[in-house]
């Protein structure tokens, strides 16, 4: 993506007073040419990204009839999207109250790459039975990107029925100290606020689930990769702990050796004293 760059950035960079490099740095005489070359590289990167996006859009159009045929099959399978979403490793910790509502999710739609920055819109459509929990029955979230900054330009405000808000269940669950893994609600994603410490549902759908939901529905995309990443991280932590333990053991051995050496010296001194007394 294009970086923010002021008109005076080159002048500021080449001027040692406004630079982080030292006055005698050998790069200073070449800084202007270096910056100009870097600008040209960035412009080519931008052009490349735009051309790639145009190609992506062409293939997105070609996929539309296939997505429509796929959706016709999904409509005939009750609970398809509920089972698909909850089987994604990153969504496995949503509260049970979510599943009750997602069982009425009959259509999930993605409009991706809506501009050259990769903006997207996701629509959840529920059947009439979902009115027991909320209104409206169609939830939309439209996300745009500008200079690598994400902005929510449209997000449906959910009106929950009394006692049916899964986000309230999340709050109760998080206050339960007996739960080792904190739960969260997928519906927390329907907000214009920035989410903290929660999976980005939109990115999961557009990058992974949308392209092959069948693999998640069947459980083929299981926790193996997720667990492997966790195990690798855990193994690294264990190795660090083992290294620390080894260092501690080495230090203890050195201390014991020093103590033994001191004791030997004391014994030698006592022996020498005994010999002197015998004389």
C-alpha cells in the first residue's frame, strides 16, 4: 500500500538536521537519488497491486454463478452455516447462545474486493424464527481500507429481545473464574468499534471460510494446524524454560564446587596446623 509521504520528505531526509543519520554518514551525498529510486519502486508496487486487484475482480465475477449454485444447495441443508462457522478453530470458543441463533442463519453472502484497496461487505440473513432473538433479520457490515486503515462504513445495529442477547451471556461467562478459556460472541463483531483480543470474523470469512465452507462443515479443517502453531509456540517456551533451568543447575553446580574447594582448603589448613602441633 502507498505510504503517507509529505512533499518535503526528501528535503527533510537529505538535511542532516532533520535526519536520524549522523552528519558524516557516507549515505548523505546519495540520499536524494536513493529517495527518488525508492519512490519509483513504490509506484511500481502500487501499479502491481492495482493490476493484481483487477485480475482478482475478473475471476470473482467468473465465480459468481458457482457461488449461486453452491448457495442453492446450502439452502437445503438446515444449520449449514452454524455448523460451518463453529467448526473453524478460531470460532470454536463462541458462547452456546450464539449457536442457537446461528441455527437460523440461512444465507451468508460476501462481496469482496469492492475497490482497489480490497474493501468488502458481509451479509448475514436469518429466517423468521430468529425473530425470537433479534431484529432485523439481515445483518450487514461493510469495511473499507484506506492507507492500510480499516474503516467500518456500514454496520447493522442489532436489537436484541429481552434475555436473548448473547453478548450479555459473554459478560457473565467472563466473570466465571472456573472457565480457563474465555468465551466470546460472534455478534460482537457487528460493531463500528475496533475489536480487541478477538478474532476478526470478517477476515476469517473472506480469507478462509467463504472459499471452501464444505471443508469446515465436514470438519476436515480441524485443529491440527491450529494446535501445531500453538504447540510450536509452547515448545519454544518450554525450551526457554529448560535453558533457564539448565543455567540454574550450572550455577548451583558451580556454587557446590566452590563450596567443596573451600572445604578442601580448610581441611588442608587444619592438617597443616596438626602437623605443626606435633612438631
